[in-house]
């Protein structure tokens, strides 16, 4: 894998526009790696997974086992609609994209992949607190179970409940329904 090979592969990559800047998606970076080094390996591992937060490491190696790049990523299960079902997969994709970036693939415009930038934009625009409708749903769930709202929310005022706290409370209350 030479510098010229990387340049040629990077020229062939399709980009997508995210807020006026071009980014390369991870699948394009993987295709470029296969063009340059068909026998390269992409390995991933979960570094940690606690309380709905996963951290992953990806390693890109050539056919001789020489490491070409590594990348880390972290995702929260409650950070987006997609992450509610696929936060581990999203984290893995981001880690692979970063590792490929550190190997020189798809970084002419930015190290971040299109997926990482889109996820960051979603999280920037995410409301800090839950809506009035979500507050009412939570109150109804708590009242139906005959519980005290202060105990369920650990003393957090209803108007200061974050989307993460809301998701945790709903999960706990749903499990409690099965017990009752």
C-alpha cells in the first residue's frame, strides 16, 4: 500500500454533503481499502459497555498483520432514535471509519465520516429536556403503578427530566408492569 495508491483510491470516493461540507461514508472507505489492499483485515472489539454506553476499537491491518490504523468510537444507547436498537452497530461503524481515516483513506476533506457528523448534528439539535407530552406520559405511567413521582425521578423536577432520564424511567416502569 503506497501513498500513490491511497491518493488514487481517495480520488474515486463518493462524498455526501453535510451542512455544506463533503464527507466520505464508511462503506466508501471500506471499498477504497479493498481496492488498495484486498487482503487487509478489519477487526473490532468492544472496549467497554456500561449503562447503555459502548466504546469500541477498530484495527485495520495489511495482509502481513502490520497495523495500518486504529480508531475508537463511543455511542450512547439513548442518544438517537437509531441508537435505541443499533448503538453497538453504529459505534462499530464509527470506529472502523476512524481507523480507515487514520490509515489515510477518505480523509481529504475530514477525518470524521459522514455518519459521525450526522450523528453529532442530531445530538446538537436534540432537546435538553423532554416535552410536555412526554412529561404527561411519564406521570400517567407512574400514577398507574401507584408510585411517587419524586421517588421514580430521584428528586429531579419533572420539567428538568432529560431524554436519557426519560428513557431510563420508561424502561424501569415497563419492567415493573411485568412484575405487577
